[in-house]
C-alpha cells in the first residue's frame, strides 16, 4: 500500500482517538463526525464532510443517493457510527462508497465503545482481511 495512505490513516485514527478521549462514548453520530472534522482541520488535514456520491442505474444518473460522512484528501472514506455493535451492513455501506467512488481505503469508526481501538475497522478494496 502507498506509504502516504498508511501515514494518512494513522493520522485519521489518531484524530479519532483524541475525539473519543475527549468525548467518550454515548453521543450522537453527528457530534463525533463534527468533532472529528474539527480535529482533522486542526491537524491541517484536508477533508470534505457529508459528500454526495452520484449513482447510476441502467443509464439513469441519480446525483444525490449516497452521502459519505467524511472524505479525507480525496483518498480515504470515513464512515462514522455511534452504535452498540457494528453490523455487516455497516461494512457493506463503506465498501459501497469505496466501489462507487473508486477509492481503495476506508475507515469505519464506531465511537460508542469503551476503547476506540475496538470500534475501528480499516477496509481496503480488493483485499479481504
């Protein structure tokens, strides 16, 4: 994998850990998403939040079907959750964003855990863990 992407995901995870240490579990997803964006901004990391992904079905282009939580440096998709347990549908959602957008790496981050390490999943398109 590209060393820059490894370094970038390391910085993103560090940012998420700082947010989790400050806020703890139990808040709404939007609070974590906005706080993570603030942390990325403070670290000088470029991102877009709530980015719409176009979708095409049999020639019909639907511009505003999927909305990603955060796209970092046009390279890493972040899907923020605050749920009791991550479910397979959450992984499927992230992988769908990666496939449609043509990105290779994504982070699924569930902030509703005691230790954030337990809530982070890194997914790479074309690689099964």
